[in-house]
């Protein structure tokens, strides 16, 4: 049964539920606030302000059951080749947990543990040197995850190393990162799965020349030979990647080397332990009590039953301000597909556009549109119960704003003046971390990873290829000679634009 057939019943459920305002749904079900919430370790989530009721939820869980969500989760952990278009296993879970008896999963976990030991030894080696700064060079999954983790988990004062990130091919980015750094006290980590990524190669060359050689260059790659050939980095300074880990799922691997340098190897392993706790919950818990299943099916409901085209994430903790950037890649690269795994066209809408930012800044930028605009945007609100900052009044104000926004989005407010009326009925999920620690951070990211995969199962698409990233790169490679004046472009508009650039 394809996704369209599975989801057709949802439209009838939506037609019934939307007739009742969200505020009325909550008032009519006194136990809803508690029953529509789940906790896994340090992560609590409340779905009571999503615009569905118990009957609609049962329909959603029925869809997941008919899509064999439980079986597909087991296939993921067992290392079955669920990335069908590339014929690969998908074993990012093996980087942090050992939950499957399947030999391929066990072997992957053993490789991951061996690489983790090498990473710890390299960190000890760098710590014994006079290096104070690390420049991490990568793009996409080789940058967004590590950048988010370092920003979220670093303390207010620098640790043993200050870690800087360079991703964009724009030369101004390199210029700004290197300004104020001392090449004699700086090392660089070049992260690229294939060591063929244009941005990383160009920026890596800048770092090599700026450092005056390769003595303080390290690499993370699945292509050790090319890393050694291109930058003369010896094998002992190259950490492994594998084709069974996609870039956007790779921060748990040696791609997390910059994270471990910034926060320490023990904290990095605690982050992996938090993700492993979420893995165990997701794999071992029935769908009706499964936090990732609730999150995934809520997204399916908002996209397919209610027809909402975008999804926002608002992090009410400044340390998570990059979370929306990270989730844009995780969700939209994974679910931005219009072809099913059987090669047929998808017959339903798939991924919404993900965006967001950090509260309370965002309240003074785009929240006007969320409250009174013509489009309804479902939102995830993420808060932290206990703050590490010594400013209690500020934290109370932050929490008050988080609670106020979710309440106002749901309930709205009537007014005799139309311009001062709020329609309400804006659905949201509230996710609370006990504190922002490596463990809770790891669990949060793993929750989103599993939610994305379960959405792909319902839609019948492959969450693990990303061919849409390639076409623009191919065209750019063809246009480089034209920019150098050595060739002409075929496209007439491109020819005109090249003339302006020249």
C-alpha cells in the first residue's frame, strides 16, 4: 500500500478535527496535558497543543503500523541496506550504541570504538603541544553538526582549545576566521568523506599555505589515500569515515573530532551516551509510547492532514541558536524527495520548509507573521529547565516567554479591533531538557534523527541519499573554465551573467 492510500484516512480525520478550535480540544479533555506528553531520560516533550485528538492519533499510529515502522526501525539498527539507491547500510546508530545482534552492526560498532580510541590518543597528543586554536574545515554534515555541538556545549570560558569553523568557499570567510590567529599555535582539521569537496579542498589549501606546511594538518575522511596525496597528511593523523554513515549523521563519528577538542573527549562520549539512551528507547518502545514516533507522526499530520507547508523550531536557549540551521539539513536533505523507494513518483506532499531561530530574539522579528499572518506554521519550542548562567531573573523571563508564546499560539485572543485580534489555533510541541548537558543534547539530536527516518517510512521515500545536492556542483564545475575566460557557457542567461561578472 503506497503512502497516498495509507494517508487518505487522515484527510477525513482532519476534516472532523479542524472544526473544533485547539483551545476547545484541550478544554474538553482534562487529561490531555499529561497523556499527550512523554519523557525519555533528560528529555520531556508535550504534544497537547497539536491540533489532533485521541481518535486522530490512533489513526496516525495505525498508519505507522501498516507502514511497518517497527520493522523498519529494526532494519536500520541491523544494518540492512535501507539506502536502496546507493546500496548501503545506514549505521550511524552503531557509532554510539550496540543494540543489534546483527554481525554487520556489531562490526560497525567495533570499528567505531577503535576510531574513538584513536581520536582520544590524537587529542592527548595535540593537548601536549603548544597549540591553542583549531580550525575545522568542512561543509554540510562535516560542519553543521560539529559547529552546533561546539556552540551549544562549550562553557562561557574557552577550554583547552578554541575551535573555529570554516565552511563557505567565499574567501572572506577564510579571511575572517584566520584574522587574529597565530599560525604557530594553530592546527587545522580537514573533514571530507571523499576528499573531493570543492569548498573543503580550496579552504584546506588556504590553511596549508597559511600554516606554512602540513605539520599541523589533521584529516577525517573515508579516502585516506586522497587525503595523503592531496595534502601530504600522514595516515596516523587521518581519522576514518565510512560509507555507512551519511554526512548529516556523522557528528557521532570522528567528524566529531573538533567537538571533542573543544569540550573534551569525556564530554563527547557523554553526548554519544545520551544519543544511545534515545536509541534504546526508540528501538525498544511500542509506537504509542515512543517519543520519536509521536514527533514523526505529528509532522506527518501537520503536512498531510492539515496541509501546512513550513515548520519552525524555536530554541529558548541562546546556546542552541544554531539548532535550526542544523535541522534544516537533517530534515530537508533527508526528506526533500519526490520519488518513492520503488522509483514511482510520490503522491503526497513530503518535507515542509524548516526554519527558525533563538527566542526571545525571534519574537521581535518573525513572530508577528506567526501570530497574525495568513499561513499557519507549526512550531517546536525547545526550552531548558535549569540554567547554568548566574542570572536567575533572566532565566525566569526566558521561560515565561516560552510558556506565553505556546499558550498564545494555541488560544489566541479576541478583540473588537480586528488588527488586535489573534486567531489562535497555531499548533506547537514543547520540548524541555532538564539542563543543557552533553547527554541531553545527544538525546535531543537522536530524537530528531529517528523522527526523520520514521517520516520517510510513512512516505515511502529514502531518507539517506541526497542527489539533489549534486547537480549544482556539476554545473559549477563546468562553469569554472568559463569564468576564467577559457570557455563559453551554453545557457544564454548564464552567458549574459558571465559578461556582467567579467
